[in-house]
């Protein structure tokens, strides 16, 4: 965890994030939802699927299944057909139905509001749980998706490859009062400018501070 050993780098990480945060004041989660249950379902559907496709599917899905008991009680084959276009629909349907059943049986029909219980739900790992906590329960947390992982390494926030370790590094270098913005900002930056294959470095507001850019240019 590189920044715990170097205060100068910690300060630079904070500077980089502040610049990006100012650059993307509109940064927000791309999935449409109005409740913790809806976000949980949308996150499960979003695996290996575009946000646009998920939002298209959930528009009708949320009307058809307004409560957690609706998901728990539906026949698996019917739910599969409802979400088929999101891909991997059999596994996703099973995760949604089983997560809903667990919420009904163990959590009084309410999506849990803590990490330990959220990760017990089928289809919900630490990344997804942190996003739900951050977006629905006013609990600042960092969800390390593919964009956050890539940018954390490129910008010099972390030299780790494991998402959980990257999360710890980010929490070490970015003040806790800003954690609620980290996933939103880095994900948007990854989608708009810092893509995996062809990053638009010339348009990037932190190009001169970027560790990866300095390595690429030989400076």
C-alpha cells in the first residue's frame, strides 16, 4: 500500500482527486433506482452488461416487481425471461430470487444497511455492497469496479491488483468525507477520458500529475 509510506504521495493523491472531483461535478451512478432494493437488482443485472441496457430492462422490471416478496415468489423461469437481454440471465435471475428470499427470511423484508449482511446476499460482493451503502444508506464507501481499479493504478493511488487492497489504499489517501464521491468520479473519468485502450490524455485535467502518463512519456 504505497501511500501509507509516503506523505508526499498521499498529498498528491488528494490533489489529483480534488481536480477530478471539480472536473466532474455531475458525477453520479449511472443506474436508475429509487430504493435500496431497486439498486440491488440493478447492480446484479449490470454484471457484464451496459448501464443503458440495464436501465432499459429495469424500467419495466421495477413496475412488475415492486416488493422484495415479488422477487422471492416469482417463478425462476419467468424472471429469467424478464431479464434475458442483460446476458447471463440464468445466474442473475437465481441471484436476484435467492437474495430476495434471504432478505425476506432474515432481514424483515428490508435490504441490509451494513457491509457484513449485504455480502451475505447472493450476487452481492464487497464492491456492490459498498455502492449500495454509499448510494442508499448515507454511508460513505468506495466500490472498486473495473474503472476505479484501472484508474487507481494509472494515477498512482495504488500499486495493487486486488480490488479489496485497492479499496484500502484509496481509503488511506482520500479523506473519508470524500469517499462518497470516489466511485462516481473515477468511474465517469474512466468512461469519458481514461479508457482502457485509448485514454484521451491530452484532454485529461490531471495529465501532468498522472503516474502512468509520466511513465509512458519517459519523464
